[in-house]
């Protein structure tokens, strides 16, 4: 046994006054009495009384000193041999992912994990420490190193559940960093190990998982419900749904649009093979889609049986025409749905707010730098930021097309004959989309860094007005300006395929039950104080019955 | 837990073991005992003692219930968090030391912590100064990890403050962590630290187009930065070869340097820009690269034993618009970045012994993981004759490199004489045993095999017996290494055994790694030769008597092999076995016969095709398809799909040996061009686009697919086959996130080029694929940018801290409180002691 606070031993000096009190004797007073008969009768009895009667006073003193020592010892915080094992330091990694909401029996995995962590906290001794992390992305420290059970229990209360899956690797890395600053620290993970396949590398043989490995859980769930507008024809939308089940499953999926029934389909899943279905439609307005999967009793995870997503409405694109009137271009733009045009005479230094595209023609183009708004220059007549005009070409056909570019997809510009075109040397960084015998006709940069495009000829002076190719090209250009959020799609937060399949990544060997008794642990001082209570009561009883003096 | 009086003036109590309050029932017991007491005390003293005893019991019971008192406290703990990364290079430690010297901590506890990619705690500044930053990955800076560690190490019940000494430049990490600091009431102050002022020149950025057409000019623009103006040399490398140097007079700050180049034969161009200067301190940031993919004509690499004989094929293919690069056997690519330049690889009569295991594994991955095409041509060093049996190359080929021996082929008696001396212990003896087993498997039931091991003595392990005997392998496995080296007795035994055999062909393969005792080697070999026994020898390692072994092979009419790599021994043995059996090669004129119509053979004038003069007998694998056969029905052209790639086996050749008449045929070029195009790595059909974004060391890949007719394609699954800069390949699934969109992310911790093949498939059949690359440069630690005050400012303002705090006043404010939890039981125990002494005094004080 050792004492964690030995300075309190000075309190044992309180024993001195206690001993002193026992040494004090009552002063005997002289009294006159009428007869000594009674004293003579009891004198032999007193002289022949048992030893313990004679020692009652010292027994009493012993008990008083024992009580004193027990209380003083408690204040000294004794550490007994069974407590003197090295301090245990544990980083508890708590998995809040969606799969932990699955029910194995009556309780969910989350509830079971919380209970187990509570038990681990209850078993902490004074010298033990624990830290708790939540395996979110990024990982969250719920509690730093502490031996305070109150702090740890409050920390668990603060742990939130996720609706999605989690990759535990970042949390395990952080847990390892935490163990570096504490000797003999170890990591315990409260999880069902339903993790993505890439996390398998993190499952080392010494990883301790405090959970139950259940690879037989039955769950069918929606893993994808998403809607998206076509980049080519933004009025058209497609809605995709996917359902998975680790075992053969047959059920029904109800689809609603804006609260009204839209479809009801039979779902048949083979193990590990997702069931897929797509719906298509066309609208420029927004819509909300909601899917409900009818499952049988015993479905482990309820959070993947419903999903919803939103299709945002199409907004009109604002095009600013800079330069003299161009009937062909104006008519072309009018024919493209949801495009609003306005006109200015000079190419602006900065476009009005909300402008999606500036179309300049002739000599109207940016001079010092390209504006942040995308720019289309039609038949520029001078060199500029976009390139150098080296000459002109007459009656030249389009011979080369960059078919891989989405801007020219469906735009059959091949074999178009251009009456008159500039002979251009594009600026560095420009890509050529269409050329005639090696001479760039349509070129520019249209990516995240910059958006400018040059049509190096007058479309009206070609056979393009007789074809759909050019309007399709301009439409492609415009539609590429619709960002995904504006064009409309929103995805429901679903647990995802990994969570819905509920397949544990870690082998059974990593799962360990709690070691040791689940009975509460009492520190040494507590047991000593309890002994003090017992002795105190005993002393009181002995005193009351005059077994002690 | 029970809160007795929550939050009264910021105080609260709680009891951790409330169940033990039941012991308060002892108080009535005390009074009951008192009522029946016969103790001599009377009057007020008697009453006083029972009251005191009751109070003592109550105090002890409450102590046992572990009450805690949570009270506000302004005691502070300060963590001085010092950046140990390369970007500040010790300046943060100096700044922290100065700060600590001047600071008035106002009674706060101070903890020293260092961090870079990881973190650690120190007992004081001296320990921090002596520590080696290498322990915390100084080429990274992770504020999320550092601040998380700091948050985890605060003691409970303290007001928490962090003073961060750093330049604010992170190489990775998630800034979402920072909002958690506010939740945990941690105040972060920041002292910006500038990197040391020393001469530095670095290549900051290299821009090149992601893809170009063949022969299209392109610009490679590099941003070279310096803090010491002056002349430097800037080099441009392409695929490891320096192709240009510019002398540039740099101004202070960033400078743009431009190069021009064109893509010619190579498909994957790895450009690196390097700067050389006398005024430079760090070398890690002097080079940076970019990858460019050259699109256009299919590129084919022919690796051949005789490059001069490839000129016919080269010319014919050029007419068909295919660029053929020709290399000798030693030129087989050994890096993924080299082999990725080509859409198809052709092996022309190059034996397996000319390739290392690593090269064969690379070929295997190139086909399976990256969709490259592979064609093997026939010859006397091809297929089994080339030793390809049971190699990674045989795995990808559509034919097996063993074969069924015909009934009329002469039987072979093969004696394997194997050194089992002590020096053969380990890998050598295991490879020798594997080689013997492989040779025995290649023989037919009418052939004979014998295995003789030798050290100082001779041990017939497998006496000459039918090769079909199932116990041969078990007997071979019993060979163990020990002893000296004496070849002569074993050769004598081999001669004795083979002389008595009725087999038409007799051959000895002798393997040793050492120098034998003297013996009549010439006589023995001569005798063997005279009795129709040929002898080949294999020398393993540097310690073998190469001269003697070479002579024995010459005397014995066989072949001599020398190798330092024991793992090539099985290939040598199988090659020897097949060569000795003389049945693999069939040399007679025959016409190629198409089996059935297929697109890549259309338009080839088979009716006019001349004779081929020979081929190698092979066996097609079960799921392969044979398109051309010989007149005897043996496969001439077989193909199959292996992983993402397609491979083919043409068992005749394309040179002036067996194909001498084909060289003049007008279908020669068309046939080879169409076949090679069929095998070429699939070009994207234009169905999908791949976009990549890099953030904090993680690459995020987005694949968008759109079918012109179908719209967003349905029923597709996506995956990426990724090769790290160190050549390790792995597969990553693509997750569908939207109609027509798939996404994935992966970390890019290594510097260099990451190559990836994206594949979209339906029901296991490829629908579209795209090849892309990503070039990862050096860590941001080596950019030596000025401190990111914006980041530090947002971090401090979010948590209530300041930038450049005044060390004398920053900790004196005391405007925050923390909840300090204190145990109450010791106080209660002290009260028990006091009351106890009083109780004894009342009872024992003498009465007047």
C-alpha cells in the first residue's frame, strides 16, 4: 500500500489530546456516610471483577484511536496493491456513423456503444485517464485527457449521430497522435466497423473494437436518389434511384413528386447488386421528389428507407450584346429558351451584375484584360488579347473539329464553308475547336480559369444560317454557363451504400468484450472511510452498553 | 449524478454515488441505541454526545456519496504551440522563447508544445530547443492536428488559451476543426513568424496543356521565384532528358519563363522545369513537373532480339499511320511512366531471361490495370521456348506456353543435375527445385526424367523414370542443401542413366553455383556427345566456374546460361526443356486460314496470302478466341481480353525468317495495322469527361458521362485504376452521386506523377475509359511564402484571440471562467475529525 497524500499523516497528532482525555481522572471527593456495610459487601466483587472490565477504558481508547486512524488514512488517499497497477490511459474512438443506428435486437448499436463506454468510464480509477474522439470527418475531440468521470459522461452526451457514413482513418490517426503524449496509452474503438473498403488498411491486428460484429444484419435501403438537369437541354431532367440489400429482397418503392404520387415500382434486389431505376421528364420549374421504400419487419436500419431530393428551377441566362445590331445573332439568341438579351454600344469594362455572357462583335472587344464574365467574340476585326490577326481566308471549309469538346457536341460544323474568315494565331493557352486546313476558326479558353471564345468569322457570311450547327454551338456555350446549383439538383443525405449494406470490415478477432468485472470500482479511501463508519457505530454501541468505559 | 443546487451564483453540487445515502438510516439507529443507553453521562453532555455522533455519521455518509463542488475558476492554462516545420525553420522557436521571457502569465500554468505534421509536448523551452523536428514530420504543417492535440491536453477546470507561433501556411488539414475550438472555449492568439531571410530560388508553378495532338506545338510556362535578383539557369526536361536550357536574369519575386515543344512519338510527356543558381539554400523546391498526354496516332513499341529485322514491319505500319518505336530486349520499359507512352507493346523473339521479374510484373499491370495491348510474335525464343512458362507474361497471353506433345514426336529423356552444396542454401535451392518440377511438368507421359543432386557426393533423387509418374514432384521436394561441390560423379551417373534409356532425344541440364573439384569433364561430356546426349549448363551467381561450364556446354552441343538472379532459373529450365524436346517449333510451308469473320481482319486479302514457313506450337486458353489457324489446325492468331487490355499471340513471325513471303504481300501492312489497332488501349469514345481538383494533398476526381442519344447513361459502374509515383497500383471504386456523375477522392502524399485509367462499364463490359495524370509537386513548406496573416487572423478572431498579443497584458485580463470540479469528501472528513475529538472531549472530561 502507498499513500498519495502522506502529508495528511500529521493529523494523526490529534490522537495526543484523545489519549490525554483518557489519562484524566475524576478527582475523588470525601463524603461522610452512615455505614460502610454496603462497600464491604461489594468490595470483594470489585476486586474479583473480570479483566475486560478493568480494561474497558483502554478498549474504548483503542476504538477511538482506530476511528481516528481510519479517517486520517482516508484523507491520505491510500493506494492498495490491487490499485497500484500502472495508470491506464485510453483513447476511446466513438463511431457516430449511420450504421450505428441499426438495431441488433432491441437496442441500436449506438445505444449499446454508449452503454459500453459508460461502463468503461465507471471503471476508471483515480490514476486512470481517458480521452474521447468522435470519428467524424474531420474527427472531433469530445473530451481531452481527463480522469473526471463527470467530464467524460458530459462529453458522450455531446456526441451527435451522423446521417452518413464515416471513414475512421483520420480519427485513428488523431487518436495515435494523442497516445504519443501519454505513456502506455491505447486506443479502443466503439464501432461496428461498417466502413468503406479503403479503410480496411486501418484495421490492424492490434486494433481493439468494443462492439458486436454482425455480418448477418438484414437491411434494404435506398442508396441513391438524385435528380439532375441535362447539360445539353436543361429543361430535361433525369431522376435516378438505387436500392441495395445484402440478401435477396423484394419490395416496393413509392415515388412522389411535389407531394403527389408519381410512380410505384417493384424492387427486386440480388445480394450485393443494386437495383436501379431512372425517370425522365421536362420542366423549367422546380420540383421535390420523395421516395419511400416499403420494407419488411426486421429491417435493421430505418434511416435509409426514405429519401428526397430537389430540382431547382431554371433561371434565365442574361446575355449582353456589345456592338452594332446583329440581326442573325439576335434571332439566334431569341430561339434559345430562357435567354434574356440586352444591348450596349461599347464593350463594357465590367458587365452589369447578373450578366452571364458578353457577346462582342467586330471591333468591340476587351482591351486591357478579359472581364470576369465569360466573353464570346464574333468576327473580331483586330488583334487583341485573344490572338493575332495575320491575314484573311476566303471560301474555306471547316476541316477539323475537336469532337471531344462538349462545346461542339451535336454541332455538326464539319464541311461548313466560310466565305470569309480571319487568319488567326490564337493567344497562348487557347484551344482550337474548329479549324480549316490548320487555320483556327473557333478557338479560346473555356475552363475554370478563364472563359473566352472567338469565332473568327462572320457566321452570317457562311452557310451556317441554313444549318442548326451554329445555334447548337452557341446553345452549348450558354448551357455550359449554368452551374450545377443554378441548373438544379439537390441530393438527399443518405447513409450511402457502405452503411446500408452493413458489412463489417474488421474480422472477428478485432472485436473484444470488456475485460474485468462490471461491478463499480471503489477507491481505497472510500473503503477506509466505510470501515470508519462501521467502527464508529460499533464504538457507539459498546459505549452505550457500557462494554467500554 | 444528482445536482442538488444547480447554478447558484455559478456554483453547483453533484453527488457521484447517491445510492450510498441510504446509510443515513444509521442516524435513527444511533438515537435508538442512545435511548437504551446505560452509559454514565447525564444531562446536556449526554444530549451533546448523541448529537455530535449523529453529525459525524451524516458527514461520513455524505463523504461516501462522493459529493463534488463545481465552481467557477479563472485559473488559466496556456499552451505555447510552436511551429517546427521547414517553412519557418526554427524562427518560431526563437519567437516563442522571446515571448515567454517577456510574458506576464499571471499565475497561469504554461505548457510547451511543438508541431508540424504531428505534435508533441515538452517540459520546457530547453527541451523544445534540443528536440529533433524530424519526429513530427517537418515537411508538413497541420493546424487541425496541432490544435486538436492542444485541446485534448488542457487540464479540466482551467481557462484555456493557446498562443500559436507560426507562419500560418498549412499543407493539409480541415479548417472545420477551428469552429470546434470556439465550442470548447479555447482562445487562440497568434504570433506570425516569417521564414528566415536567406537566398532562395524556386520553381513555383509549371503550366502545360493537359493534352495536345501529335506534332501540335505547346507552351510550357514556369514561374520561377527568387528573393535575390540575379542570373540563373532554367532547364526543361522531357521524360527525364534535358531538352532546353535558358539563362534568365531573375527579378525579385515571381518571373515567368516560357518554353515551347512539340509531342512526337511519345504518348505521355513528363515535363520538369529545374532551376540552378548559386544563390539558393534549399534544393527540394528547385524542380517541378507537369504531365501532358499526346493524343493522335496509335503508338506501338516493338521490343525485339534483332532491331534491324523490324524495318519491314516499321515501314509497313508507317504507311498505315502507326508509329512504331523499336528497341532491343534491354530496352523493355521498366517504369510505368515509360510504358504508358505506348498503346500496344509487341514482344518479338525476346526470351524471358532478358526481362527482370519487375519488368514482367510491369507488363502484367500495363495490360490488366491500364488497358494496354500486348502482342507476342513467334520465334525460337518465344512462348515456352523463350522461357515464358509460368511467368506474369504468360498469364496475360491468350495461349499457354506449355503444349501437348504429339504422339509422333520423339520421346525425350531429360536428366537434371543440380548442385545441392551448402552455398545453394536458401533461395537458390528452392528455385532449382521449382525449376526441376516445372521441367518435369512440361514433359509428356512418353518422356523420361531423372534428377541427380550432388555436393561432394552424388545422390540420384529421381532415378530415370516416366515423366508422368506422380511421385516425381515429391521426390524433388526432398532435396536439401549441404556439403561441397563435385560435379563429375553426378555427370557420370547422368551418363549411366541416359545411356540405358530408349528415348530418342537425350539431354542433360547441369546447374551449379560454385567451383567443382577436379574431374574428367571433357571425357565425360565427349562420351555423352558420342552417345547422342546433349548437355546444357547453367551458372548461378558470381562464384560459379563460368569458364568450365561454358566449355562443357560447347563440348556437349548444348547451351550455356549465366544468371545472378536465382528466380530466373525456372524460366531457363523450361526454355531448355522445350528447346530440347524439339517439338514446339513446326517448320514447313503453310497458309494462314481465317476461322471466322471479324472486323479487324476485314479487308485483308486472305485469298492472296502467301505461305508462312514456320510457327511455334501453343495451346489456346479456354476463354480466348482463335482467328487464324495453320493448315494443321494449330492456332496462328489468338486474342483475348485480360483485365482492361487485349492481348494477342501470333505464333509465326513478322520478319524475314518465317514471314519472308509475307513481307512482299500487299496485305502485310493492313493486317498488322488492323491487328495493332484492335489491341491498342481503348481511346475514349467521348462519352465521359474527367475533372480533377486537388486540395490539401487530396485529389478529387469527378467523371461526367453523357450519351448523345441516351442522355445520362444508366446501368454503369465506374472504377479507377491508379498507379502511385512509386509504381504501386490499386483500384478505387467510383461512387455515383448524380445521374451521369461519379466521384472519388484519394490522398496524394508522394511527389511525382500519378497515372490513372478511369473505366465505365456495363455488366462487366467496358463502355468508356479515360487515361489521366496528376503531377504532385513538392510540399508547400518549401515555398517560403510570407506569413498568412489572413488565416491567422480568421483563426484568432473566431476564437476571441488576437494577432501579435502583448505578452505583458494578454493573460492579465481574466475575463473568462472555467468550471472547476473539486471533491468535497476530504473537507467532510476533516470536519469529522474535528467533531470526533470534540465528542471524545465531552465524554471524557472529568465532571466536577
